[in-house]
C-alpha cells in the first residue's frame, strides 16, 4: 500500500512541476525541493514537514497539496489527507491532471462515489482521457451499472484497440448483459492480441457451456490446454464436457492427463470413474475409487459411488459395506439411505430396505420415491395392504408419479380387484409416459383380467413394436392360450424363453407344444432357430483355430466382424503366405483381399468358410421347410439333397449341419445380448481327414 502511494506521489510531482500553479516564491520553492529530496530518501517525516511548510508559504501550491494528501494517507492520517484533498479540489478543480490525481486518491481511500465524480469531471475537461475512461468503466462495473460500464469499455477499446485487457473487460460486461456473441468476439480479440491471457479462453468456454454448445466449449478448453497444459481444473472440466457429449475416449484422455499431474484431485477422479462406468469398465472405476477412498476416508460421495458400483456388479454385500461407511459419517443423508434401500431390494433383503426407507420418510416425509420403493418392499414381503398404503401416499405427494400410478394399477389388475381404479391409474401413467412398454403391459394385463383378450393381444403386440422383452412375450402367450391359439402361444413363449431361460415359461411352452400338430412344430423350430441369428445386429470376435490332419497340425487365428446391415468380414493369419488375407461376404458376394492371393487359398478352406457362415444367409433355413425331420432324443435332423441340419428340439439351436462332405458341429454357445453365439465349433472333412476346431475369444458389441 505504502509503495503504491509513493509511486503515485512521484508521478504527480513530475506531472505538476511544469504547471503554472507551482509556487514561485523562492522560500516555498526551496522548501518544496527539500521535501521532494526527503521523499526520495524515504524520510517521510521530514518530507511531510517540508511540504507542510511549503503550503504555509504558498497556499496555492498544487504540487505540495497533492503530495501532502498522499503522505498523510501513507501515515494513516486519513482526516488530514481528506482535508488536503478538499483544499486541492478548491485550488485546481478545472485541471484534468489534478482531477485525475484526486480521483485516484479517493479510490485509494475507498470513496468511490467521489472518485467517480472526479473521473467524470476529468472526462468533461479531457474527453479522450484514456485513464479516466478505463477507471470510470471499472467503477460503473463495481456498482453493477452494466450498461454505463459497457459504454465506457467500448470507448476504451476503440481508444486502445491493441490493449488486450480492454477487450477482456468489454467481453466480461457483454457476457453479464447476455450479449454472448459480442462477448465471444471481444474475448477472441483478447486472445489474438495476447494468447497468454488465460481468462479469455476460459470465458469463451464458459459461455459455450452455458449455452449448451459443448462441442465449441471443448474446442476452447483444448485451445487453452495447448497453451497451459498443466492446468488440472481445466483438464477436469474438459473431461466432464467430453463425457457430457458421450465422447468417452477424449474424456478419458483429458482426465488421465489431469490425474497424472494431480493423482488425488477429487473432480478428476469422480469424472474418470463416470467414464469407466459408461464404458462398462466397472472394475476400473472400483479400483480408482478404492485408491481415493483409502486416502480420502471421509469422502461420502466416493463411498456412495463405490457402493453403487458394487451394486451394479451384484456384489450386494460389498455395496452394503460402503453405503454403511458413508452413513456412519452422515446418518441421515437422504441420497445414501435411498441407494442403500435399493441395494437391499436388489439383494432381496426387504426388511432392511423397509427400515432404510422409513428412516428417509421420518426425516423427509415429502419424498415420494421413498413411499414407492417402500410399497415395492412390502409387496415383495407379501404385505399388500401396507404396499397399497405406501403407493397411495406416493401418489398423494406426487400425483404425476407415473411409476407409482402404474404399479398400483398393475397390482389391482394382477389380483383381479378394483379393476375400475386399476384402469384409472394405468391410464394416468400412460398419459405421462405413453411409450413406456411396462405401462402398456399393465394395460394389456388389465384387458386380460377383464376377459377382453383381443384388446389384450393388440396391446401386447403394440408394446412389442416399441421394445421386445420377456414379460410382454409371456403375457402375449398367456393371451393366445386363453384364445386357444396354441401356435401363436408357442411362438410367444419360445421368444420369451429364448430371451430368458425360465422354468415357469418353459412349462407353458411345453404345454402349447403338446397341443400343436407335429408338422407345424417342425417348421416353427426352424424359424425359431433362424430368429436367434436375426436378433444379432453387430459383434466382433476372434477364433483361435487349430487345423489338424494325419500329416500336420497348425494353429492360426481368424478375426470376425459381423454387421447385419453391412457385411461379414473375416481376417486370417494362416501362414506367412496367407498373412493379411481378408474375406468379405456381402449380399452373397465374396470378396478376397488382396486379390492376388485368391489362387493360393486351398478350395477346401474356402468351402469351410462359406459353409460356416451359411447360417447367416436368409435362404439357409428355407431349404428345410416342410421337411419331416428324424427325431432322436432331443435331436431333430432335417435332410435335403446333400445338406443336413440337426437342431436341439428344446432350444432350436443348431447342433450340426453338413454339406458337400463338410460337417460343422457346434460344441458350445454363449449368451450375447438377446441371442446365443456359437463359441466352440468343430469342422470335419472326412474325405481328406482334416479336422478344424475354432474357439472364440472375447465377444464384444461392435460400436458403430
């Protein structure tokens, strides 16, 4: 503070010495020079006495009055300083240099209104005074008089077009006034003049973020990081923005970079865990948070997240451990109690869930979701009266709670009671979420319970047009069974069973099957088998392959990319001669790359490849329609010409097929999405005694 005032004093000495108001009397002049010398040698006390003597000898000495005002201020004699400033104002109020010095003096003494008036007076006397323009713009900004501040910053930026701080301040005011496009231009000018001004990059990014234009915000954050690569908070914010636009790869890159700089940064680790969650790397998210929790043992957000991740992995005991740790820190935390109750529900510990939910209700009686899941827990515990009471309370608190409305309507319909109320509640839930298939299923169930089977059928088919799931297929099968349409019931049950193997559904499937003509069942099994592959849209995998014959045994690797909408691609690494060979099957057309290698591929190998992927061809199953198969145990073998196909009569999955003396046997299947994929295949060519065993490695969804 003292050094700042001293600088102002020296500045005004130099500027005022040349003015006509300087004392002309010799003694006053001598005393003034002695005061200035004492000031330069930092003898403040002597300087003050000399300048006081000067004002006694020359009462109109502007320089002496000005310096004394600052000296009194430096010595914490504010009253004397203000008195001296008032005298100076009377002496020389029409000199812009004097009004400027007084304005700065009043700013230092925090008399901002007086300072503002003097800056305005300075501009009246000197309209192009740039210092006055900048200061008065700032004072209006402090007073939140943004329109006035905008006018002065606009003027200043025109006076000094190469001053980056002027454009920065102008952008700040424009941003506050909601003039976002103008502000972006001002910040960009700042960056062009001086790329080292961090706030300009960040201000642009914040504007784009607030406007929801995250891709532009990301661009600005990346520009910033290119100039200032070690800024952890900005790297974390960049990661968050990339996460928000679902660009998880860039999000991960930015967050890992931030983590490398600051390993335990809370925000960085939180968003990195979220990225791992979204990319199905829950184990990595857990490992990351466990390391942080070890360091930050009282961080309830991370403890709760860890609990959530273990719940996702269905490790309910570990989830409980972390939820309870968080609750030991904040016993009445609504969100953590809520997550704990959901974990108990998934775990099947309904009494514990009820305890948690009742704690929430005691502290937060207006929390409608707590009543909804309380009802769910009571319902699972077969206490419908308590469940109904909780649901009605949830609806009372939130008349638009679609889940509660539907669940109560569904519960009434399932029990065949209060069907009018059931219809009312289900109708309200559908008015809120008309495309939610669970709610449509509830309406279908209500029609079923009312004996309106054709309406139930239409409702379930409509729901399946939106999304396919096992419950809807089962309910549709029940409807067809009630209509004695056993064929359609079998189709619905088989589709349900293929989604989720369930003994209850299988029992219904077998009953429908027992009521059908065998010939019809044989064709339907073919269609069911085909449907397993029709549900596949895209995947990628690799096959470890062992080729053996009497004279050789050789391993190789085949990678496979299947895209229903495009093609099937196989890449083989068979030997040095065949390395890098690619086979693309598209619309029954086979392309081999590079073309020059085609003549070197044994025809037997090509035949095996074609036959192995033949099941993806629409015509593959059609050739066996209307053919009576040979039944042997659970095997059904269809034969036509030189082709045979054996299905498992229980699952309709292919067990083996042969053509042109090539036998393909599926030894193992694995679940993938809603289908089953062959993961171990044996291929045998008896005529030349060659056996090939293919074992699939990891199967993953192809992200398009």
